[in-house]
C-alpha cells in the first residue's frame, strides 16, 4: 500500500475510481436519475479541466488506485483563506473502507496542508450521509454551524461544514 501525489498518467484511473466510489457512496442518497447520468467519460473531462496535480493524493495497492483525496485552499468567504485548507473530496472504494485507508489519506492531506501553513481544515458533507459525517467526527472534525443547500436533479439536500484544527501547526517566529 502506498500513498502518493497523483501523476498525469493517473487521471483516467482516477476518473474511473471517482465514478465507482461516487455510485457506491451516494446510491441510497441522491436521485437515481442524477446517478444514471454520470459516466467515467464525463468525469475524465471534468478532471482534465482541473489542476489536480498540485493537491490530489491517492492510495494504491498493486498498482491499483483504491482511494483519493483532494486538499486545497478553502474558498468560503466567511473564513480567512490564508488559515483554512479544505478537503474538497475524499473517496475510498467500499471494499477498502473501515480498514484505515481513509484515515491515512486524511492524515496525508493534513500534512500537505500543514506544510502550506494552514491552521484549520474544513470539509462540506451531506448531512444525511451518516457514514461520511461519522468518519469525519472520528478524525476530530466537528460541525461548525454552517449549512448550505445543495441541489441534485431538483432534489434539495443539506450540507454541513465540519472543521478541525491542525494540531501540529508550527508557528514561525519572527526575528
């Protein structure tokens, strides 16, 4: 098992991984017609338009991607963007969940955000996605009171923002 920064050649495999993880994660939460419109090709086009190489990390075993995390600067207007990083996505295939890969990916992303001198990390999670909410709670995240409405194919969902402090943040002293 290896956690590493993504490479350009990984993008097609990442699109396939995202598609499969998304279907597994949201099958019972999001509208079926929305999920039926998803495809690996559409996800590949989306990923090709994004700059994933700077802030995406994967967990792989035997040259197969099992999960990934995207960690970057937070864009919420109510937060100081210099202090807050964000977990923009984290997915692990169902067969590899609850054995530590998600926690390892999150630790790796936290270390990467710490190196960029962020003090806090936030993540938006669908409120009804209890597995995701419970996972982040188990990793030290707490709901901060912010909610937003997310719409999928006309169906409305509540998302909650969760955050945690980066505990090992090192303050550089001025001379």
